[in-house]
């Protein structure tokens, strides 16, 4: 004959174990949700800053297609021509009303502005192929500002030169 050993008062132990496991799984689920929420915010911020960078890069392309910003009319050291607006109407972002931007895209999420400043005349770079004494190199600095939603902004400062008289 076999003896059976039965512990007394085992009733409810499975319920307690199930509740503890359920609490652990709940905590793990909350941690996963919190992490994914933070990752989503990080991805959104990165996207907005990338859009602002692309807008600033578009401002550099805008300058390349508008030689009036860096032409013979802009050869006084220290003077700036603002864009994308008319150079007689300088757009200064610090003084503009909140929420106003120049050249907003169709969705209203990207815009750019900036300025081209004449630095100084200089001698021609070596190997440029132009005759010394006939031509001069004119150095400029362009500051390109790109904007996106949620006040994301990027600034590009690019130096370049133009060869002319």
C-alpha cells in the first residue's frame, strides 16, 4: 500500500502564481509600450529636422539660380542681400512676427530664407584658368535657414567665390 502525502492548505496557490505572472507580464508590456512611444517621438523629431535641413539645402540651390544675389550689385564688403524676397525688403527672422516664414511649401511644413553677404575681393585661386590682373575673385558667405514643423530649424553657412571684374 502506498502512502499519500497531501499537504494541507494548498488551495489558491495556483491563483497566487497566476496573479504574480500576470503582474510581471503587465509590467513588461508597459515598458515595451513606453519604449516604442519614445522611439516614435525620436523618429518624428529626426524627420522634422531632416525636412528643415532639406529646406536649408533648397535655399542654397535658390541662391545658385539667382545671380542677382551675388552679382556686381553686391560687392560692398559687409552688405547682405536677403532672399527669397526682394533685396530692398530685408526679411530678418528675429524681427518677424511669430509664425511667419518665407517661401512655404504646398503642405505648409517647410520654408527657407537667408542672406548672401559679400566678404572681400581676393586674388584668383590657383589653377582657375583666368588671367591674373584682368579678373578678380569675389568671396561671399551665404547663410541658409531651413524650417519645418514643430519649430525645427537648420542653418547652413556656405562660403563661395565668384570670378568677375
